[in-house]
């Protein structure tokens, strides 16, 4: 309030300005980065629990800025979403992933899929289904080689708007997965209405599964529910051998996390991770 004095008011004003200045800076720089091809995609393997066989790769966008260094997607994706640049970022990522998967298949890699993060802004209207259909044909990929990850909370907040697009995507034959599952309070009946194939259990549920019996009970019930609904379960954020052991005991299907590897550039995937999937 005004009573808190002039100094304090101007303090808040300045900090607001810093925030909007940063956003404006990011917007301008992102626009430039898109034109100058400064974005990259890194890939993190998703492995079959138990066999460690590579099932999929999650594509994670990366931005190396010449003076700022790495800028994380957690910071620039929200800016891309509010400025509409998400469509350009999204189609860059899509093209990059499809081209990469096609080249891995050309090199003889078999039975792998690519998991791509999709923003809710891309799920309004039918532009994304059209783009994906077009890109599948262009790169000669099968729809079941593509999995789209959508964050649970975001689906729930935009339920009516996104249902239609999700159904179109499912009709194309691509897989859909619910990202950060357990953080978005979806009910069973809502889940049942949505055309999902996979559930990615949020890493907050994996973090203390080794120390905390309640966490383990929650994990167990999530896996049980998913199994009853014929959904594939992926545990993300696996960081230790103990976590991995428990996840295997609880029957999770696939695992992903720093315990196996951080997201890495495509050439490192080729050198280290694709060898077991070559025909
Ligand atoms: P997400 O989809 O939940 O991705 C998982 C995040 O956890 C990634 O962070 C990944 O690097 C990180 N991670 C992987 N394994 C571990 C682990 O064992 N421990 C911990 N602590 N973290 C781990 P990243 O790459 O910074 O991405 C952050 C978020 O940005 C993603 O969360 C996703 O929501 C968004 N994002 C990333 N790439 C894209 C994209 O191409 N498009 C869109 N729309 N969003 C993206
Ligand atoms: Ca994801
Ligand atoms: Ca996630
Ligand atoms: Ca996330």
C-alpha cells in the first residue's frame, strides 16, 4: 500500500520491471535464435525396466545463448507460450526429432520411438495433427514410433479445448502420454475418457521411494491403476540404484533418469545407446 512508503513501492516497481525486461529480452533473443538455428535438441533414453533395452528417447529442447550461456526450457518455454513463438519452437523440435529418428532407423536401429513434449498451446485447433501427419509422410515414419507427452495439470485445466485435438492425434495412430503424472489431480473417470497410452510418473514420487514407505505405497497404487487401465508406466527422474531396484520390484515398465544418463546430443546417443537396437 501507499503507506508502506515511497522507497518500498519503487522497490516493487523495479523488480516487476526486471521480470518484464527479462521476458522481453528472452522474447527478442528467442526470435533471433529461431532464425539463426541456435536451438538444439538433446535426447534422454527411456529403458525397459529389468532388461535395460532402449525403448524410446525423450527429446528435450536446448538453447545455448552466446552471452547468457545455457537457458533452460523451464525458463524460455513459458515465454514462447505467451508470445506465440511456441509454434515455431514446436515445429523446429518436431522436425529435428523426426529427422533424427529417420536417420537412426536408416542406420539400422529397430523398435525405438521418439517422445516429444507438446505444449497445450499446440493442442488447440488442428494445426498439430496436420503437421504431424505431413511430417510422418515426409520422413517415412510410423505413427507408433512417435509419442507425444502432455503435462497432466495442463490437460485438466484445458480439458474441453484439448480433447478434440487429442482424439485427432490418437486417430493418426501416434501414442500419447501423460507427463508429470500425479501432480495434476486427475480423477480416474477423466483419465478413462482420454486417449492415452502411457503414464509418466512424476519424479517427485520417485525421489524418496527408497526412504519413505508412504511414497512406495502411492507408487504401487499408481502402477496398479495404470495396469488395470492397460497403460504403460514410465518412471522419470530415476537417480539411484536403490530407486531402480524398487521400481523393478513394483513392476514399472520403463525407466528414465540421471542414473542411466542425462539428456545428451544425438551423436552421443548414436555412439553409446543405439548399439543394442541395431538390426
Ligand atoms: P519434463 O518433460 O518433465 O522433462 C524432464 C526434465 O527432467 C528435463 O529437464 C530433464 O532433463 C530432467 N531430468 C531427466 N532425468 C532427471 C533426473 O534423474 N533427475 C532430475 N532432477 N531431473 C531429470 P529439462 O530438459 O530442463 O526440461 C524441463 C521442462 O521443459 C520439461 O519437463 C518440459 O516440460 C519442458 N520442455 C523441454 N523440452 C521441451 C520441448 O521441446 N517442448 C515443450 N513444449 N516443452 C519442453
Ligand atoms: Ca516430458
Ligand atoms: Ca516429466
Ligand atoms: Ca515437467
